[in-house]
C-alpha cells in the first residue's frame, strides 16, 4: 500500500558556518555609522548578510574571506526542516483514499542536538561561529510503500534537529520514518519568507552582540 504523509507549517532553512571577526566588525562599523541605535544597526547587519551581496562581498574582500552568500556559508551545517512545535499540521493518506489528521505534538520523535561545543575546536580566536537562516510557510509530502498491513500512526517517527546550544528554539523535522523505514520527501511548496536574526559566538562559545565588534 502507498502511504503519504503531508506536513504543512513553517519551514526553516538553517546554516551554521564561521566568519572572520574582521568581516563581522566591518559590517557592524558600517551599520553603526548609518544607524546609531542597536535596533537599526542590528537590522542593517541582517540586511547586509541576507540581501546585499555586493556590499557583503566588498567587506569580505577587505578581510580576505571568500563570501559565497549566506546560503553558501555552510561550513558546518545546512538543513531545511519543518518547525516541530509551531503550527505544524500533518495528515496521512493510504492508497489516496483515506485521510487521517495527525496531532503533530503526539508524533513520536528522536532528537539530534547540533552541538556548539563540537564546533569550537574548528575555529580560531579571530573567527566567529554564525547561525543564519530563513523561515517559509510551506508544504511537503513524504511517501512510502508499506505493504498490505493496516496503517498504524503510532509507527510514525519524526527525526528532529535541536539548536538549543545556539540560543535558537526551533526544532526541525529533518525526516519521517514509518515502522523503521525512511520516507521519501517530495518537492517543497513554499509561500513567503522572512529571515532569522543572525546569532554569533566566539571561539570559546560565548554569545556575541554588536558591541563586541564596534570600538
């Protein structure tokens, strides 16, 4: 029998990489020069990294950094997944005939902690770890051939990635399995996007803000 499970909700794209402190400092100095309040300076910083590749590339060249755009800065991690706790809707169909609404909060899950400590030995004191990302409204269908046995929703399992070490609360659904078998994810349908405020950490794991970069 053909099983399909459709998820609808918020889809995060998360990228974790490293950037030179000098590059980050150059952007913050530019933003503080234009906007002398933390609120506007932080929004300016966010805008340069996500939307102004020409300016980011110019500042990166000053720091000898090969800027690839925020989605290309994925030295350590790059993944998309539905936010597990927030407005996630799930429905299942068997042979396209029967639809069952699933309570996403009741789905069994296993969680992988994305570790900040594991990344710290990979950077030096003149580098920062950065978490970047986007949020879409989206829908995706996962499919699997399950044989002739009756569908049992308790056999569904969601794989989650957790970013608690990065002060980022969303847990992302990175895959679905049924009765121990991985389901194949189809094309994602996206509707709208906004960007995650970048989170920065030093080589000892301390969270940074703009005043750590502006003289």
